[in-house]
C-alpha cells in the first residue's frame, strides 16, 4: 500500500465513527491525480447533508493527513 493511500485510510478511520453514529459509513474507491474517490454507504447515501459532510468533514480530514489531495468526490 502506498504512503498516500495509507494516509487517506488513516483520515477515513478518523471520521468513520462520526458517520457510523448516524448509521452510515465510507469506503475508499480510488485515488487518481490527487483526487480521492469515495463511496458513501448506509444512511449517508440518502442523507440531505451528505455533500456538506463530504466537503466539510471528509475532505478537510483527508487534506489534513494528505495535503497534496486536491478534491474528494463521491462515486455511486
């Protein structure tokens, strides 16, 4: 596993308890050209604030661990 992927996984592990407390989860799909592709799972799928969670929670946490990441996007 690459260092970048390890740091992204570490960031996801940090935010996962908050998602799980609301009945959701997140999975790393891929990292391409410094863009992280994730899949929101469970209750996160239909949640009206999932884009805010993605940008304000997930993206900020990932960038804290891996500053070279430029964006985090959700893939279905």
